[in-house]
């Protein structure tokens, strides 16, 4: 028989830090969607900036959990 063993992935973050990062990411994502909606209505001169800020917030909401991630 072979002695094949799978290496366990390194544990980089504490569970509390990981949970906090997930919550912040969700808030960024939801706020980004709200900013996109407000910017899309076109009610003021700030609409393009709100829309762009919403896109950036959604992107950051997706990218924040990837900090420290490694390819398996």
C-alpha cells in the first residue's frame, strides 16, 4: 500500500478575523449595490461618481476575502 497523505492547508487567520472580513465584505457589497442604484437614477450631478463608487465598492467586497488566499 502507498503512504499517500494530503497536506493540511496552513491556517493563516483566526476565525474571528475571518468572520469580520466576511461581514465587512458583505456590507461593502450591499452598500455598493445601493450606490449603483442611487447613481443610476441620475438625480444629481454626483450620479456618475456614486455609480463609479458603487462599482469600486462591489469589487472591493469581492476582493477583500481573497487577501492571503493561495491557489490549491
